[in-house]
C-alpha cells in the first residue's frame, strides 16, 4: 500500500507510512523514560524519516517544544493565586 503525502506543494509517495502502526514511543529508547511521553509520543514520524532516515528516531523540534510547554504548564500549578 502506498500513501501520498503533501510536501512543499507536491505529492510525494512514501511507502513508510504503513509502518507507523508499529511505531510506539515506549519502544523507542529515547522516549521510554521521558516525562513528556504522554504529551509528545515521539513526534512527527515524517519529520523523523526526512531528518534522520528512520521513523524510529525522535523529531527533536517537537520534542523540545513539548518538553518546554509541559514544564511551563506544570510550573503554573505551583503558583499560588492571590
């Protein structure tokens, strides 16, 4: 089965997307012990494939963003209202 993906205005066939059903963050060594795993989930598999050549790597852009936002949100829980 071949899936079509939009990139920069053109359609690119990528045969990797049927593998996405097996990509689970708990199976990824970089994600297994991460505090943001429930929010992040390993990020965009397309970005991982394009950047690193494998869907089994982490999308660093989204990883940094998810961790930063989650830390900020959790810090708001410790603020005492007036």
